[in-house]
C-alpha cells in the first residue's frame, strides 16, 4: 500500500539554530523570529506536500519579518493632479518648517514657558503675534484642525443657542465633515435661513431673536451655487450681527494669507479681507492653502478669542509643540512674499508652469513607454490639475502628464491591473483612471529620478502580456 509521504518538516528549533536564521535573530530578536518561523512552517504544512529546506524556511521567515516592519504610513508619489489631496496628507511642509519640527522633537522647548519671566507661558503665543502681523487680527489661537475651530466657536458662543446659517452654506466636506452635524455636536441649534440658491439679508434679520448665539458664514469650498442666486455680503451680515450685539463668524475653510492673483491664480478671499469685511472671528485650516501641518486657526477680536481660550474644549483640541513649531516657521515665510513660491511647497506646486511640466513629461515618457512595452500606447497629454481640499474648486491649473492605454481592445481590467502595479512599487505611484487611460498628472512630481529609477521594478506582467 502506497501511503502518501508524511510531511516531516524541520523543527522550529532546528531552523532557529541554523546559520540562515542569524540575520533575522540579530535584527528582530528571538520572540518575533520564533513566531515567524512557526508561521512559515504552519503555512507549509497546510499548503505544501514536501518539506522545504531549512534555508528556504529561514528566508521566508525573514521576508515576513521585513514585511511587518515596513511602515504602514509611507511616502507615495502623488500623480493624481490634486495638489492638496486630503487622502494623501494635504500640504507638504517647507524645509524651514521641517527643521523647526526636528529641533522641537529633539529637545525640551519653551512651549509653555516664558523664558524672560521664568514662569509659565502660553503655547499659542509662539504663533499669535505672527497671525496678528500677517492678518491684522487683534488676537488668534490654534486648535487641531478647522473642524475643531468651528466646533470650538459654536460651542463657546452658540451652545444651547441658535446659530444662524444660510441653507446654501450647509455643506458637506469630504471625510464626513457636515456642517449640521458639527453644529449638533457643538450643542448649537441650527437655524437655517433662506433657500439653497438664494438667501437675503431679511432672512437673517427675521431669524434673530432672544435665542440667537451667532451668525455664521461658511465658505462653500467644494462646490458653487450658480445661476439664479443671491447671497448676503459679509459686511452687511456683520452690520446686522453688530446691531444685535452678536458675533459674526466667517468660516473661510482654506485660509489664504496672501492674494493668490499675484501668481496668476484666482483671487481667493484672504483672512485679511474677511476681517476687514467685518468678521469678528475667522476660522481656517492650517494644511490647505496656508501650507503648514494640520491645524485650525481662529483669528479675530480679542475679547472673543479670550472666551474661546477659556472653554475647556480648547484644552482637548490644542496643538502639540511640533505643529506649533512648524506653523511658526511656515508663517514667517509669508513675511517675504517674493520668495514664498520658492520656499512653500504648495505654492511652488501650484505655480509650476505648464511648459516646464510638458518638458518633464517629454523626459519621463520614453522611460514609461520602454517599461510597458508594445502592449501600451503611452502619450503626453494636457491635464488640468486641481488645488484640492475644497480650496478654489473651480480653479484648474493647466498641466501636463502622460496617459497609458492598452493598445489592443480597451479593457478596464488591464487598466486596473496597471494602476495596481504602479501602486505596488516601493514608492507607490498614485494616478487616476479617466476615459480609458491611466493618467499621471506630473504637477506634483518633483523627484524625477526616483520615479524613473523605480520603474525598473514594475512587475513584468504588466507589459505586453496584459493588453
Ligand atoms: C476644509 C474645511 C473645513 C474643515 O477643515 P479641516 O482643517 O479639514 O478640519 C471646514 N470648513 C470649510 C469651509 C472647509 O473648507
């Protein structure tokens, strides 16, 4: 009788004692290596009829351990054409900000310590004067992000009171930020006025009563109401609010500190504009157009900021020393607008000329065409990049990129496979699929060599075989 040969693998100990395991043991330690060897043996027992040699088992265990060590959050190449991509981490920091963060990480700092007086200081003080200088605000404070800024403002001035907002501004921003939900969580009662497309001053005036806590204007960020529309000028809203002794809050969303028209972009209302327009408080993000790390800024009247600072929620939403250090350094760059586009990565990316991007596409194209082979048509294409994160939704930046199409019958599966192969590279390349092609918008490709170098690692099966 011919019994199938029994699987008799080496023991865990045998593998661990072999010289092939030395590297894994030295790097990852005994408990982790033992576990990895065990897992490999178990896998083999279930899936493979014959025992593998000790060397192969040790190698597989090492590969497992290396895989586990790879950071979960890692750099990617953003070729989506969206510069401030929320899913890809929004703004890239300026070198000055990176240096400041590293210095703050390595050492104790005077985060909340007044060095001159030798006593307790205030963490937001490191940034407050810069915000005042750059925006003309009387005072400012920082919290975790702009969603927190809105939450803190509403909770401070409209808890169990009404917050009056135009129906046309009750927006949802990606990632489950819905204005009505934030209001509810802040304990504010939403008082919607007007209609989706038209809201008039009298709508606001009629809604004001003894329960009103504030009037709020929300930047519609990621969409635009066009056609038969009416909205009330902020200055008129401010005047109305002040007649009734109410704060007028302007949620700007992206928070520009400088007129972008200077670089040929669409003019976006700046924080200064909003304050001059009568807003008592302005809220905005730190990692959208401003170009720093995630944060929410609240700038405006001193006595209102003082009330915000006293709310216990401020303590729960405060920034750590790293982000404050990064923001101090980032804001200082705004003191010299002439050099801003060189030093602030977001602005540098927004302002890359289409001609330079086209030359880049011409340089990159042969490398991509070469690695993909004859199964793919690789071409240069005009692209329209976007700012992203709901900032300037209608602004498109003329750009250039490359498109990859299967040369045979168009197949969605082939495109998906190609996109997946680019994402599987050590430095994942993220593009987008549009109109039967994989599109790489090159606006955000700054390290051309890194991109070209790793093309060689693209899995060979994406070449001719696929199309
Ligand atoms: C983006 C945005 C927010 C949320 O800001 P985060 O910094 O992402 O929390 C709030 N309001 C408006 C109008 C926005 O555009």
